C-alpha cells in the first residue's frame, strides 16, 4: 500500500509504521502527482530510507544541504534526518523506495555487524544523505543491488524476505567498503537540526493560533534574526512562508478526510478570512478548495 498523505507528530516524526515487527522493511512505488501538493513534505523517521528515481526528477532537501536526483540516481537518507522531496520539471516523478529499520541490516544491537557497520553510520550527524550515481562503477553496482531488492519485494515468492535482505546487505557492504568515512561517526547531535526541529514542533502544535516570528523564536530560545537565518538556510523558506504552507497542507488533509464545511476548515487551520484562505489555497494547489475536494 502506498502512502501519499504523510502524517507527522508535532516534532515532524512520521507516524507511519513501516513494515512488520518481524520484518521491519516496507517497499513503496510512488508518483509525485499522487502526493498532496505534488511533494513529499518535511518529515523524519527512525528508519533508514533508500530511494531510486525511475522517472522524472526530484530535489532532495535536508537541513543544511540538498541534491537533485534524476533517472537512475539513488540516495541513502539517514535515520533521524529531516528531509523533503520536490518534483523538478513537468514530468511526473516516480520513485521506488525502501524504508527499513537499521536492525534489518545489522541484526541485534549487541551484534558485531550492528556495532561496527550500522550504528556508526546512523549516528553520524555529518551524514544526512548520500547520493549514488550510475557514473561511478561501485555506486552503479550498489544501485543494481537496490534494483534487485526492489524486484524481489515485488515478486513476493516463498523466500522473498531472504532475497530482499541479501541484496540490501550487499548494498550496505559496497557502501561501507567504498566510503569508509561514513563509519567515522560524529555522534554529537546537530545543533542546527535540533533548533529547526524545535521550531517546526512549535509551529505544528500552534499553527491554528495567531503566530509571529517572535513567538517561534522564543520557543526555540533564539533571536528573530537567527530564526530567519535558520529557515532560509535549512528550509529555503521564511518562517511565515513555512507557516502558511503547513496550514494549507493541513487544510488539504481535512478537505480529503472530512466533510466539514470549507469555512470551518479555514478556521480550523488558522485562517480568519475564508476568502483569503480560498485565494491562497488556489495559488498553492491550482484549484479552489471546493474543486480540490471534489477531485
């Protein structure tokens, strides 16, 4: 089952339970045209994410960095990394991705494999993501292992779990062998990401209220100028732009999942003027709230 409406808690952590308790790995085949607003919104999760682009292009953004991905490229998104993906160009971007618990690769947390080859990677605060390109011989082999893992997860034969695990382990082996620096873990948490998460957590909890940049800054114990700088450098947005975007996302969710009157939806997400809400919604989604709900 694909997940196109990503739900998060106040801190931005995704609420979806990926895979099963006895096989914590989920496979998704997703098109950006199916996501609300045509983008994968800012979120994070404790799992590792492995993505390959099979059509179109996308921009992966993380706190402090971004990278474009085109057909054939793949990317590793580290556990706990706040990230977002946006389509580039007119062609509908299609991605294949695994979201998996680190234990699927490393086994028990007291195992040698986990302690030597998994834990140092997922606690490396200097490694939010890593891009793989077919132009590099070893990266091309790693991408091929991902493709075979994707194929095995789709076939679902009697031993598909073994095949998926085997190819993911080979992918991880190539990653560690050819990029040994990823094992030199910097385990001091990122101050910048922590501040951004505090800001987003405050907005996600209080977006229905009348918020100012001063309110947001106070919640993260930083100055207003630092608040603007963080949003600009980490999220390529201003505080008010992010707040507006998040309100509109929540409105889109309510239009889909409830039958509340549009005026009530507007008030529920922090708009005092329904006409202004309708104007901003159409600018963001290309449709009026009524059209969006009916389609």
